[in-house]
C-alpha cells in the first residue's frame, strides 16, 4: 500500500482528537483553549517533519531527485554535470598605428554579450588581432564570422567597431540541462559496464564534455570491430571535427573511472577494431500546409520538428512521417495540417545525422 502524506488540516484534526481522547475524556476542546492551540502547534511541527521526510524519500532515487540531490548521485556514480563554458576567439580592431588596447578592455555585441580582451594589443599597419573571451558562460556567447563588436568605452584614435575573424567565437556552452544529466545517471545505473558492451561505448562517449548524443554500430567492419560516432548539439555545426573525434577516441581507449580512480577503457587488443565515424549533416527540408497559418503556430511546429529530429534522428536511424505527424498534431491552436514534402520517411546512413533544414509553411 502506498503512503500518502497527510495534509496540515488532517494532522490538526488528528492532534485535536488525540488530546480530546487522552486528556479531556472526549470533551470537545474550546476553539481558543490552550490545549487546542498546543495541538495545532504540534500538528504544524509534524507537517514540517513529514515534508522533510518526503523530500528525503525523493532524493533516494535519481528519477525523483532535485538538482541538489542529483549532485550527490553524480558524485556517487562519477558522472559530473557538464558545466557552462565561455566562448573564445579573435576580433580585429583598426586604428592609428602605435595605439595600445589594454588587456581587459570590454567589447559588446548587438545582442548585449560582453567580451574582454585577453592581452594587450598594439595597432600595427592599421590593424591588430585581439584574443577575446566572453564574460558570461553559455552558448549565447558564440558568434559567427564577421560579427561586429563595439568598444564599451571608446578609445580615441581606434575605430569603434571591431570584426570577429573567420573562425568566429566558439566554445560557449550552456550548463547541461538537468534532465539530460538525469538521463545520463539513469543510463549508467540501468546499464552497468560489461567490459566493452554496446552500452559501454555509448556511455563512454557521453561522458566527454559536450557530447550530447552517441551511436554505436557493433561488427561495423567485421568480427572484433565497432563503429562509434556522436554529435554535440550545443555546437554549430553539431557534427564533430577531427580534433573532437580524436579526443573522444582517446577517452574510449583509456580513461579514469572516477568511482574507482583506476584506468579503464577497451582492452589494448581491441583498439585496432575501433572505428570513429566522420558524420555528414543530412539537412531535412519540409513543406507543410497548416491552418491557421500564423507565426506563432509556425514557431511551435518548428520547435516540435527540431525536437523530433533529435529524439528519433541520427546515424542509421529513420525519422518516420507518422511520428512527425503525431508530434506536430500537438501544436497549440493548430486545427489541421498536411506534410506535403517529403513524401516518404527520412532515412540516414551510418555516416549521416538529421539536422533541421528549411521549413516552408503554406496555407491549408
């Protein structure tokens, strides 16, 4: 039988009834009597204790823990929450030769992000490249190439605008969503290590900061081989570059188990059979007839489609039109719709990952 936490009114009734039964001989307590007041005070204290016990009981399980309680589970299982990271990169300033831009100088983007210069720079040949770092951690600090940044405090002789170089500002990441962290902990608990099982490879990849989804293909190139690939949904593009792939590969081959402090990973003899797959983006374009055709409904459908691609898309996966239709039908205020294009389910090879393309909305 499940336990239901009693309400405050129920506890008050119990306490008053108990006093009447044991102290006054079942005589009804007057509304403002001392005994009734004391009974209510006792009931209030018990209500707080029940609340604390309820909080503790939820914290025992990963599934019902809050953020603070999950931190303890993360320490216990050796799975830390991915912390927010700051964006870094270079911007070019122009001005009079010989003028100095001090370290710590602040620049601002049109969307309000603040960046500071990492070191002192001197204008030469009319230009200087400044290494900068976002003041606030998070994905909002990332900027594309050619983004204009302005000096918060103008410097005489130096142009107010600077331009982010071709590499853009990158590396900014939001703190890991609490539910994503919970899923990682649950996956680790439900799928304990088995010395190199399919789940092990997926778990190892997800333990690397920034990796949000991972896929494993046993017997990828015959007996004794396995194919692995992953994406970083907080980055743009989400497909990893060669350096990121190498980092994850190194982690799979040999890493430290935080719960034991020992070096673990795949056996040395298994390393030649590990294939890290390079992914290509499979852009998904859709044409949808909707009624009513409003900006709000379009935005809601776009968000639903993007979530569906993340949930069901990926290398070797198929995004079924029926699943898209089922999810789109939940859009608020949408009365009816039709997916005009594509006409068939959207399959990806083992080296492709579904990404949002162009969504065209037309009147139903």
